[in-house]
C-alpha cells in the first residue's frame, strides 16, 4: 500500500473515478437508454472553454468510458483550439471534436447542443440559465457550473428549465460542489440532527486575492475585452456575492434545512481594485441575512491583496459549533469526518450513472434557491436597501442585454468614461428592483 | 503573546552565537572546514508591509552515511533499497519548516495577477521568463480560496507545488543575497538521521516519537505551529510529521538502485528527469512507519484533486494542507575562507 493511501485527511478527497468507471464499463451493454443512434456512446459538448469547463469535460470523460467529447464553443476560437489540444493530450481516444464542431461567438452554444447528448456549461454566468434551458428543451442532459444565474429574470428561466427537465426525465446537475462532498454532507446531516443544538447564527467567509487580470491586448474590441475578463464585469459575472459566496450561502441554506432567508441587508464597495482593468465590480461585500425564525447569516467576501484571507462556513449552535469546511463538530460530542472525497469528480460520476441507469438526477431546487439568495444579497449591496425574499422573487430585473439578444457585433452595455474607468453602482442612489 | 516574546529573544541569542562562531572561525585552524563555519545563523527579512521575519539555519556537517533502510526494518518499502553509501558535503538547513508568515511575505511580493488566457502564448512567455533574469520573478497566480487554510503565521506553509517552493527559494535568495534552495533527498535523510543509524534518529523505542512529531496519534488532524516538539540531535524541528517536505529530487522507485552503482554516491541529486518529486518526513496524519528516516513519499495524482481546472495550477495544490518544505543552502566557497 502506498504511503498516503492508508492515511486519513482532514478534508478530502478520494477519487472514486477509477472505481465508478470500471463499474460503468460493465454496464455499457445493459443500459436502458441508448445514445447516438443506438450506440452506447454518450456525446458530450462543452459550452465555454475556460479552465473550469475544461476540467469539467475531463471529469465527464473520466466518469464514463463511453463518453466522447464531440463539440466545443467559446466566445474565442483560440480558447476552443487550445483546450481541445490539452484535452486530447489527456483523453486521446475520447476527444473526437473535429474542426467543424469548434464554434466561436455568442451563438456557438446552439450548435454544441445540437451535436451532443450531454452539455457541460461553464462560461459567463449570465448565460447559464439560457444555455441550460435551450439544452433541456432540445432533450439534452446538463451539467452547469455555479453561479446558476446573475439576476432574478435568469433564475426564473432556470426554474422553468429545472421543471421541464423533471417532466422530460433529463438530468440537471449543479456545480455547487459542496453537495457532492461526502464530508460536508455528513457534517450538515449532523447539524440537522441536532449535534450542535439549535442553529443560532452562521458566519460565512470567502476572503482572498483578486480574480486574475489580463492585459488588454491590442486588436480586441471593447466587447471582446470585457468578455475576456468577464469576472470583472457585472453584466457578465454578476459580481462576487453570486460568484464566490454562492458556495458559502449554499452551505448555509443547506444547514438551515434548505430554506431561504426572509430578508437581507448588505453593503459593499471598491477599496483597492479601482483601476479600469478591474472593470465595474466591487472588491468587498458583507451581507446579513435573516430567516423567519430570527437566525442570521453573517456573510463576507473580499477580493483584495495584502489582507486577511479566510474561507470558512462556521455554524454556531445552542450546544456547540461546526466548521462545515473542516468537517468538524464541537458539541456534547466532538466529531470529525475522516476521509477523502473529490466532489468535482463525484458530480460527474453521479451524472453519468444517472444517465446510464435512466434514473435522472435533478439539482434544480437548491441551485435556484442558493443562487437567488446571492442575487438578493448582491442587489442589496448595490442599492443599499433591504431586500426581502418576496421582493427578489417578484422582480423581473435583468442586467441588459438579455442573454438571447447578445450579438458578436454589438456594443457592450457598459462603457468606460473619459478617464478609462467604468461606472459602478452607488448605494443609496442606485435602483435595481 | 508567547509568540512575540520568543521572536524578540531569538535573534539576540543567535546573533551572539553567530558572532561567537565567526570569531571562533577567525582564530581557528583552517583545516577542519566544518568547524570554521558558523554553526548556525539567523536570517531576518523585512516583508513588503514592514514586518521582520526571522528563521534559523543550522550547519549540517559533511559526512558519509547509509541511505535507505535495511531489509528487515519494520514498515520498509521496496523503494527504500538497496541501502547504499552516500557522501554529503556540509550545508545549511533551516531548523524549521518554512512558516506561513514567510511564505505569505513571498506571495505578497511576487504574486502575479495575470491569468491564463490564451494559454499557448502564456506558456511561451513563462518559459522565456524563467530563462531570463532573476530580477523579474513572476510569483504565484492568486490562489483560489484561502492560502492559509485557516492556519496561523507560525504554522508551516502548505499546499504549494514543488515549482512554487523552488520559486520561493529563488525569491529568498534574491532578497537575502544567499543562495537558498530545497535540500536534496540525500541531504534530507542525512539530516534526519543526524549521525545515528537507527530507524528514527532519536533512539530505538518508537514510542519516543511522541516527543518529536505531530502525527496521526497526537495531531488532532491538523498541522501545528513549527518547533513545538523536541528537535533532533542536530537541532532540526519537525523532521517527523507535521507537513511533508518537498526535496529537490525527482521520484523514481529505482533511484537507489542507480545510486548504489557508485559507492559512495557523492552529493547525489536524484534522477535527471521524472514526473513527480519526492516529499519527505510524513505529515500530521502519518502512521509511525511513514515517519521513519528512510521512508519515501512522492506527489500523487490525488494531490491535484482540489483543483477542478485544466490545465492544473502550476503553483497550488488547493486544500492540500499536508505538504510544505524547508530551505537548505550550499556552503559557498568564500565562506570557508572568509567566514562570511
């Protein structure tokens, strides 16, 4: 036995891939559903060719030996080609994307959906609801990364997509990986079973350095520039409460029994990320959420250099406390999960097993709720106003343009002023919902 | 509070020791070179934010030792053999694992906010940069998540790739004017054995390990602050457990077979190529067997499983809080003459 295989770890992470792959291989000929004209091959398409979706595609190909990557799209053809090369190096026999199935631009997703049985989606979060809905309408299974939208209008569409997936017997798997981490799952189960008494409050932190910035290359249009650095533009990414705190708030909501808070108030702004290269997002936010029973979540995120870093989900109870990320309980009985889990791989293991067995998995419920909780908090930070759960769910607000109206030759919705900087929301003055 | 009091007294003590040893050198016989060198010294750097951070380097005397384990050693694995003679020149080794405090100073000074975009182009640029001048160290990309993983300043730095640890040494060298590096696997084992020939370097009774190591029986599943257990005979803390330590060498199960062809192997640096590197000493979750001086370990595929992206980060092993390193340094030729 190898040195570290017999050891236990605080947090992770044992890939079940090899095991699952082997088990699935033997089922290939007995699956209830057949694909691609009667063969046992499952065609996978990639919508978005950034680092995360390339990872997701590799996980999909690892989860099931009968998968083939057949189509890819991104705003930029360079990214499609470079990621095809990288994936081919890793999964030579499973990457069969030819040049005719490499697509660039805002409409590339339509062609990928046509060519695939399953799509993996990780691109600018603005497009997640539309691309998921289009795939499900076309009868395709979906894996989609977090956050699952950036505004109430998008999340309503995703809600409809989730319902349609149920009716059609299609899978909809979320990249909120906490739910697929067996250690977190066991910790949350213990919280729900009363291991720390009643939950009194939750502290959520995601404090870290800035998202990577890139130099603005000559030759890029303003629209291409913004798309190439999408985390720094609100109309594409939705900013950091949806982007980062979605994991934290998903765990909070989960620990609270999959409930949504009744209201929230937030604040945020820009302290050090003020140069034009940082676009129009805030670099720090704090949001206080309150549930109907009075329990509060205190949630913080920051993307700043040289400051205290923290990534944690701390649940305080009447009889103890828990660190969900540490998989620990301190209470009448102290407890710690010991094991390894690779939740990113598990998402795909579960997805392809569900497809093969004909028993669809649908994460629609929590993916919509958790993302809406972040959108509500983000909007409260921008407007400076309290936002209620009812308000956000009744709102039809969206960041223009609508995702279906995006064109490769359009002008971007935000433009830099004479000094090169982009306008940002002013709490107290900005109205959104 | 305790941390501050210990920090404020250490440099004074070591400065005195350093001066004594320099003085001792200047009046001593030039023939026994090891003895002429400072037995230890304290290096202090000033971080970008003005904090003074110190660490201690201890002189490891040169010598010849038996590397690897005898066939009958309990817990032995095949890659620890054959046992073979190795000669190691004198070098300096840090008394502790590199602390988070020091690593954060490096991160703040060198972090590159440039992200991968057109990856082929980016790769080309990085290769050119790494060939180029050392003044332009391009440090790590921002870590996804929290680099400290919730640990304090005096805990070992962790979760960095071997490449990242190497660039750290380059940065530290530039900052201090002394050439810091990772120890070789042979140097590491030699220092761990500290002139002894038994399984653990401190005696025959494995139960004594409790006094020297954070490991599965006493760590509570986490790393601990460095230097809270007893040091080995040569003054090195946490050579057993706490975090695994990157060493310079590529891993190969046949490495010792090849080294044994030359007897003794002189300052071996491991295979000339390979895929993964060796990480020595076991960690906070290791069993006693994994803490043996001869026990070898190396980067495994699952160490990357906290990184869901492709290409995988060159800099980080996210969430892997069990892998760190400690710095070594050559004795420079001028030191043996000038007593620098």
